[in-house]
C-alpha cells in the first residue's frame, strides 16, 4: 500500500505545484476533444499515419528534423552515447530492442550504429529529399526495430539523384561573456545505386560552473563558506559517413563510420572561508585537470530478400571509447606559492564488438517469425594512480612527485562475452489487433583480471509480449510485459575518481557484481484527436527489480569506511505519466502546438545501509513540463518556450557516511527561428533562461549513517548561467 500512497502523493504534488497556465494546458485535451471529435472524420482504419511532404509545405522546412518537429506527439530518442564521469561505461546490452518514445528509420532501415545522434542525422537530410513520413504505431515483422512505442519512418524520393551541401555556422555566448564558435557541414546525395552522406561537426561544449556552499556543524552554527569556479574548455569534433548501396532488387548493404574527439581540459579555483574564526586567512586551492576523450565506431549490415518475401540479414558494430584525465590539486598560500597535495591519473578504454544475424520468414498471411543469434563482446581496461603529500614514503615522478598511495582494485581488465539466440513472432490478429512475442535466451561470461581475478557465468531467459489494440482508429491500447536485463556499468567493477566530494578522492569498486534485471508491466492508452489536432496519452508501468544495485558497505576496516554499488535483492517502482500535444485549432490558432506532461513516480527498496524502507538512490519522484511552439508561415518564422520542473526533495542518495538531497527551480528554454533569403535559417536558442542553479544538501555523519551521529550539513548550489546560441544554416 505504501507504493500506491507514495504514487498518489507524488501526483498530488505535481498537480498542486502546477501553475494556472499548466492546469489550463492539462485540461486542453478535454476542450479539444469536445470541440472536434464529432466534427471531423476518423484518421483511417490503419495504425500507420502518413504525413506527405505537402503537409509540411506551409512551414517551409529545410531539413527532415524541421518536418518531424511539426508532428504532434513525436518524441525523438537520441542514440548518442554519453561520456561523462562513471556513467561513461554504462550502456544497453548489445543493440537493444528499442524503447520508449519514437524511434527513427530511413526508408524502413535503421543506421547500424549505437553512437549515432538521431537529431543530427535528421538535420542532415534535406526536406527536398523527403517524400513522406510514416508514423507507425503497430508491431510488424517487416520493421528493423522492436518494442518502440511508435516509429517514424522517413521515406526518401528514390529518383532524387542531385547531391546537396548543408552548412551551419554557430556561436554560443556564455554567462561569463565567453563566446565559442562551432559549425557543421554535410554533403549527401545519390549516385546510381549508391546513397551517401558525409558530415563534419564542431560542437562547442564550454562550461563555466560556479558553485557556492556553506555548512553548519552538529551544533547548527555556521562552519565555513566555499566559492568554486570550474571552467571546462571543450569542443567536440566529429567526422561521420553513412553509405547505402542497392546491389540489386533483392539485396542491399549499408555502412557507417564515426570518429569523435572530445577533449575536456578543466581548471578549478576554490576558496574556503572559516566562519568559526572570522580573522583567519581564506584557504585557497587550484586544480588543473587535462582530459582527453575520443571514440570511434564502424558498423554495417547486409540484407537479402528471397523470392518468397523472406529475408536474411547480418549486422556488425565495433566501437571504442578512450578517456584519460590527470587531476592535480594545489594549495595556494597568501604569497601565491603553490604546494601540490593530490595527484589522480585515470585512463580507460572501453571496446564493444557486436555481430547479429537473423532470418525472417512468413508463416501465414498475417504472421511472421524472425530468429537469429547475437554475439557481443565488451572489454574495459582501467588504470588509476593516486599520489598524496604524505610525511612518510618516497615521492615518485610517475605520481606527480607525490607519495604513491595504494588504491584497491584500481588497475584491472573486465571482459564480458555474451550470446543471445532469439525468436520473435509477429501476428496481425485482425485489422485492429497485433501481437509481438519474443523469446530470448542470454548466456554470458564475465572475467576480471588484475588485482582481483574472477570469472562468472550467467544465464537469463527473457520473454516479452507486446499487444496493441486499436479500439478505434484514434484510440489505441498497448500492453507490454517483458524481462529486461541491464548491462553492468563496468566502471562499478573498479575504483574511480570522485569529483563530487572534495573530502573523498576516489570511489570504491566491486569485483563481485552480477547483472540486475526486472520485470516490466507496462500499460499505455493513446488517443489521437481527429483532424490532426493532437495526441493525448497515459502510461502506467511497474518495474519489479531483482538483484537490484544500490550502495553497499565494502569497508575493509572501521578506520576506512568505503561503499560501492552492489546487488542487494529486490526493489519496486511505479510510474504514472500523462502527456498531451495539442494544436490550438479550437481557438483558431492551428499553428500553435502546446505540449504538457505530468508524471508521478515512486520506488521502494530495503536500504542496505540503514535497513529501512526507502526510495531508490537518485530516483526522481516526478516532474511536470509545459511548452509551446508557434509557427508563423507568412513570416517564415517560428518560436517557442519550454519549462520543466521536478518534485523537490524527492531525489536522494544514500552513501555509507552521508545522505544527499537534490533539488532545483523550474528550468526554462526558448528559441526563435527565421527562414530568410535563399532558405537560409537563422535560429536563436536560449538555454537556462531563468539562470537557475542545481542544489544539493549533504548531511554528513560521524562513522556510518546508521549510527546517526551528525557531523555536518552542507548546502551547495551550482549553475552555469544563461547560454545564448546563434545558428545560421542553409542547404545548397
């Protein structure tokens, strides 16, 4: 009952904290339904909605992304992998099977890659190349993805043979008046049976983060005040190519390659003022963290269609992510002299190699089955060196001239070899119902070599059932039941640097991890309003976790308390998500698209550090979003604003000796876009328009948090301020 009660309380907070404007937007679908449902014809008798190119003509789109953004209810999923902190090593298992939101195909095919940025890919396709966009809401054996809520298939003109060059020049202006240039260029087209696209991107990712912190001790009197400036110099350079070749009417091949350089050297200055001794000299520190990041990926596939319509396909992907950073911290005295007191050098190489073969055959007119095998190899090589300014020990040049300190589980190699035979059955039960059933057997072996040598094998049976029922052409119900096995974050196997806590230089690793998994019970109802007015949907789902990962006590002694991620048992979460995307036709504003979302989330687990019943670590209890987009075709202009706000005090993190709470004010973004002479697009984006900060309260304890002996409470807020980005783009 506590889960239901927490879910209801979370939803109540969402509704209570919504502004009147948000409340109006939430009720908007009801007004829209009342106004048009009886006045318009149905969408049709199929689950696929077709948007021909003429549909977008009045908006004068330049790219396929411009066209997709005009479709109500579209939520494009970006596939690009992240590369920050410990999360750099986390990813889906192999190619995955799709997920929530909208997956994108081009001519019915997906790009054979995991690091592809979907929005960037759409921005490189010119609007002139697009014949139509198909929004597919049913399951089918003819599709290249599985399990997506819906699929946007971008159909290109086959006869188009002209090549085109798309160019974008941009500059970003930051809150500290720093400006950084960027840009991109892509050249694509068709030559005979060959489709090609070449692109180069320089994306500025400069950041100047200012953090302010004050703390109190157990007597609740002021302790100190800290001001920190963190400047990251970063520009991401990416080269990529996508090739497709129609060998003949029955066979085709695709190839893609990507290389990205993303170095992120960082400088930090920190001043601490002791509030207990007002006359004391401030304590100054400086850090220099040169960081190197790069990744590459190569992928391809070959497909053969037999005379009877059956088809065989083989696909491969190989990629590598390299990261390295050296953190050196110096104490700066009143005269400006510097003394080094910390050296941390971390380097990692993460590799992935995937091969997948499948054969799809028709069983009957409305049934098909796909069976095949996927093989995936994932390898992490990680090294960490730490030096401290100790009174005893011999300094070493390899440790920055400081005394080497042993870090447990700091140098290791982890390799996973996984095999997945699978069978996927698609059945169009009738004109209104479809059923997709998947049977997947996973077997894997994880081997760790280094300070700890460990080899373990795992086996999982992963069934999935995806049922969709079109009650009417507008109203669709979906039920999904599946077992999901999560890819272990390889960084959790080994020790890692800790840049979030100045009192803790490293985080411990855990060599005994095993994959966690959960059962997903998912129910969705979607109503598409007639006359393309918009979409309203509600999604309720429950996850029942097994071998769930949370922070556990891995202390080797009472003098050195350490925690790491570890498997703890079971956990449960519920989520209710209500969304609406509505055109204001009922108010004679057909070119205004309003989007709103309200979600409430609750989770429950028996915390291993306190033995209490609590929510998951870093679990967001819910949020509400409101946005609109206004197209003004006669001026060839569009603009919009988006606001996001989360439930405060709901996101927490429990560690062995502290508890953290996270919160932030509403975040607002805005944009203005004008298409001028020769179809040149000018766009102004405003990020963090209200200049909010992300805040964290950290409660530290003496010893373990279970002892409940308060030591200190820290109140920290940080933000990078407002960012303005001006972009000029065109296609030639």
